[in-house]
């Protein structure tokens, strides 16, 4: 990776040398959810060529961030998993500028799972015991909160305290739309305890959009 050296004896510079290339950080993001073979990674990152994806995986393996498991699938090493808190903070920061989906933007199951893991606030969840089934169209994610600890898994969550489905979930999480307004206007489909929508927003908040000078 000497060809990408930033010429700085600095941990932050080294981090960007390792994961700063286009697609590398998204490979790490998807492997945070679980091991994947090459075809699975390429399916969730359809805009990267097979050649570039193979190169990025090789670089991450060389850096000790990714390894090939016994099954042959790619998985994160312990060093790679240490990235999750930093990537969660970065994802939460970037989410404030998301706006609405752009034409052609992909939203995958891995993205949905990592969105909940990244925005979760354990300090807001002390003493909270609740389960949520979150529907993003055909994508379904189950989230359990047990006294500050979050578990997120793919698929339906039978017996969930709240099942929530809305195309405006990001706006709810960002505080741009209140739960009361969303329910009153019929912008949210909720089953179970509707009062838990307020709890959900408190547990999974996105900060306000940045102020844009001149806008």
C-alpha cells in the first residue's frame, strides 16, 4: 500500500491509507453484519467492478482487517471489528446530510442493520426492555433492546412490541417529523404499542441536518 501513502506519521493518516480507498469502507461495513463470500459482497456493492472489489479485499487482507474464514468466506479480524465504534460515529455524522434517497441509491439489508446499530444510543436505553420490527419496504429487521444492550437481526420478530413501517423513518429519527404528526397524518403504519414510536426515536436518533450557509 506504499503507492497510497499520505506521507504522514499519524494514526489517522494510516487509517485512511487502509480504508480510505473507494469501496473499502463499505466492504468493512457489510462484513460488520457477518461473513460473506465474494458473490454476496458484489451483490450488495453492484457499482464496483469485480476486479476492483478483488483488489480492495486483497488490500484489506494484507492490512490485517479482513481474512478468509474456514468456509472460504471473507470475515473481519479482531482488528477489523475494532473499527465499528469509529464507523458508527462516522455513519451517524453522515446520516445528518442524507436528505432523501437519490435516484438509483441502493438500500440493502446490511445498510438497514448497520443504520440501527450506528444510531443506537445505549445511554438513552438504560432500563428499557422493548422489541421492534422495522420494515423498510420488503426489507425487515428485528431489534431488541434490553437495558441498554441492542441486538439487531434480519427478518421478522414475532411478538414484537412495535411493528413500524414508513418511508419517512429517517425524518422521524432526525426529528424532522414528530411521532404524533406521523401517526395523525397516517404517514406511519404501526402495530402494537404506538407510544413506543417515541421510544424508538429516542433510542435511534439522527442529529439535525447541518446548517448550509447561503441556502
